[in-house]
């Protein structure tokens, strides 16, 4: 009779419930296995870079954003410390390669073609490519300004900035589209 007593059943239930709660609240997360599915899609092209992209260094993004800010303000030469001794800048209309000082002087000439520039950054992604031991920053944005002839210039940009292993810029590629 004692086993079927409602108070006894309640005590047994409360004890079991307390044991479950205490074991569940040990503060340790139970490890969960995540099974990553391999992409079996057959693409018509093979990429140069495989799927070894990782999140890159935010310090590289900061350098690129500071360069955009300096382009906007008018003086890009004093950020030469961000560049390797030999660099390449590829624009849609010009390929500049050589020593840091010579390339930055050419870059400054490009900036001097504008009386004023306002930059807007839409997005950026710092990336690290393990298979090539390479750091990149992808940036998308817009530049709105006036040339020295007072002609309005509006550009939509995508740039790829490449860094050496010491965090210095070695190459930049710029792609321009026009607003729709």
C-alpha cells in the first residue's frame, strides 16, 4: 500500500526530477558532432582558389579603409608604410608597377585629377587563403567627385587588395562599373 500512496509517488517523482535537473545543469556543454556535407555539385569551371578561404585579418581591412579615406582627403603618399618596396596597382585604364615611391607618386597624380571626392564603402571582406598563404581584402564601394574640369565623376568600385606575409600591400586590382 505504501508504494501506491499519492504522497510517496510525488516524492519519487520529485526526486527523479531533481536528479534530472541537477545532471542537466552541470555547466558543461555536451559536445555535438557536426557533419559537413561535401559539395557534390558539378560546376562548369574549376576555381583557381579552392574552398580554403578563412576569415582574414581586420588590420588589413583597416589599412585599405585608411587608404580610401586618404584618397578622399587628397593625400595618398604618406601611407607608404603600408606598401611593399615594390608594388603593383591595376586600374581599368592603367597598370602601374615599380618601386613604392614611383607607384605612389602615380597614384597621387590620379587623385590630383579630382578637386574633391566623397567615398562610400558598401562592404568589405578580409580573407586568408591557406593554400597560397595569402591575405586579401575585397572591398565594394562608390566614389563621387568632381574632376579638375568640374565634370562630375561617379564610379561604383570593386577592389582586391593583396598583402604579403608581413601585412604590407603588394598589389591592388580595381574594377569599375557605372551606376544604373
